[in-house]
């Protein structure tokens, strides 16, 4: 799978998803607007990935927060939806960080630990299915054979694994969020975070 | 909004699972329709597929790294010995540390080329390694992984796809992991490790680094200086093709100084090209036989109207006397 959608998903997986818990924590004011934060996150990713070229997003984390805040504002104003094309203009939200040192990159080791931690929390059959399929790259039939389950169950376990992991990753790891947060403040303080209308 | 975010996530998870396992044309049409049906769907889907990508990406590395490298705290000496074992004894020692599975079926094979030689090696899994001049690789295949160590020189790898057995090339402390692809790794004296990607994608990482691997796609190169971070450097296709001319036993120059061309030839032959400093900056363009420095010198002489003199194992290029 190397189509455009998968490339975009990969970009999201590397640049944004590891920071989802942090992004969520930046949207706490949402509660007063009676909006579902999950709706906002989903829509945020849609908007980000609808940008013509992802390479123009130089600071994905900040971009995500700003996009999410813009979406909240849109909803609050009852302005239906800003068209994808106009929401995608990177010059409106992708402001450069103040200093190069503020560029805070999640250590890959932490990502490995986060993934291992989440995998450990999956039900055994789900984890086995996921690893055989996605890491070992075995065909569906072979996965079913190895685990002694039907091919339909392979599909079920895959779906359940993904559902669980979306939740587990979204929650984030307690230790990481703290440290990332500080560096993040430096670049993110000029966000428009109050609706004006 | 018709469905809850929870329902959207469930649909997205299902589509990501189905898409991973392969969609029928009809399902594909349904999927495309679903993607456009709600402004949350694309984002939710990308996150669902992203989950799979995160697992594949980091779990894959966790395993590669732990299977070829000792834990971070060991001394440099142990580390050096463990990687591909300095000896059979070291191999057994490593097996003791990591469990026998990886090592028991592995056999080390060494391939090398002399100066001016280019050699193509068909590896056991169908991958092909092409060695450029004066190059050495060590191949170690196990059930779990395909490990290559570039000991010296330059090699091109056409990698047979096999997700279950990662293909990892190590040059000094740089690890290059292929994701089904064609690429070269070079390690030349006084030069940083360099990777040229002809097709597909590779990922680069320091052996002991904790940072994310650098992903480099087709038609690009990556440089791994010993004193700085690994970085991707753009390269245009024509330059890439020139850089790979050795594959066909040729060297291709584009406006290269005679001085630089001569030092390039030194990699391929013991016959030394000596360029008179007065004309060292004259440039040459063209494709020449890589292991024939005398032929190159004669061609250069004819093209640039210079005099060429062969003396034993040395060929001189200098300004024609008036």
C-alpha cells in the first residue's frame, strides 16, 4: 500500500499521532462549548490531510492544535464548515517556532516504548493477529492458520486491535506528556484561542 | 452529525483492517464513498491506518535493533564483538546473551572485489548485491533477518521483498533498513557513509541512537557524517544515474575537474593518473571505462588537447608544449 492516502496516513502516524494526548490537552477549553472533542480531533486530521502538500506543514503539532482551535471556533460561530481548500492554507496557521531549539522531537525510543506499552495492553489474540499480519507481513490465510482461527476472525481481531489502539494512543503515556508539554509552550503561545464572534 | 465519533472510529478501524487485508473493487468503491460522506471520515481513517503504521514502524525497529545490537549499557568493546561476531566465539557469546534463535542458523559469508573489479552476487533470498571496486561485504542471513555489513567500498543492493525478514545494511555505525528497494551504500576513505536510493524507500539510523529513523525515498541520497546527524540531501536523477555508472563498469563525469576524475580513478586502478597542477582545474564530461585509467587519460587528452604520457604504472596528463 503506497497510495497517496497511505502516504498521508504515514505522515500523520509519524508527525502527529504520537502527540495526540498532548494536542487533546491543549483543547481543554472545548468543554465549555458543548462539543465532542473526538469529533474535533477527527475533523482536525481531515483538514490537515487535505492540504495539497504535507511538506508545507513544518510544525505538525502546532498546526494540529491551531487547526483544532479553528474548528472549534467554526462550530461555535455556527459557520458550517470552512471549505477544505481555505482551511488548508498553511500560511494561516503554520507559524514558525521562535527558536530552532524549541523544535521538540519526540525521541524514537519513546515512540517504541509507547507502542510496546500499547501492544502489551491488547488482548492476546488481537496482539498476535496484528503482529503476524503487520510486522511479519503474513497473508490473512496464513495468520488464520497459525492462530487456528477463521479468516473472518482475523478481520475482527484486526479491527478490534485498531479500535483499542486508537484509544490507548489517544490517552498517551503519563511520563511523556509532561516533558513534551514544556517545549511545546514556547512555540504555541501566539495561538488565537478565544472565539471572537 | 449523524453518527457519533465513537461510531466513526469503529467504521474507520474496520476500513483500515479491510484495506490492510485487501479490498475487492466493490469494497473499494464503498470505501471511497464513505471517505467523502462526512468531514471526519478521512481524518478518522488516517488515524486508524496510522495506528497500524506506528506498530509496524516501531515494533519492526525494536526487533531489528534488539536482535543485532546488545543493550545500550554494554561497553564499546562488547558491542563491536557482538555485531556479526569478531569470531566464532563471539558469536556463541552473543547467542548466550540473546537466545540462540537468531544465531544458530546463521552463517557468515564474505564477498570482496579487487581494484577495478565489479562483481554481482546473487544472495540466497533472491536479492542481488553488486560490489563496486575494492569493496567487501559480509552477509549473514538468519530466519529472522538479512544482515549485511559493508566492510569497505561501495555496494548496490536490489532487495527482494520480504517483510518478515528485514534487510539491514550496516556501514560503520549507520544502519540502513530497506523497505523493498534498490540502493547503494558507500563507505570510502575520508568520506562519510553515503546512501543513494534508486527505487523504493530506505530508513537510516545510528546503531545506538534513540532518535527516529530517517526515511529516504527514491532519487535521493543520505549522508551520515561521523560527527553530525544523518541527513537527506536531494540529488537529481541525472546525477544519481551518473553516480551509479560503475554498475556497468563505467565512470560518468559531468563537468568534473581532471583532478577529481583522477582521484576517482585511483579507486579503480593501481595505475596512477598524475595531472599537472597547471591544468588540474580543466573539466571533463563523458562516460569512460572505469578500470582503464590510460584509456581515460588518452580520451581526456584528445578532448582537451592535452599531452598524455604513460610510464609504467603512472600516466601523466599535461599541457601540450607549443
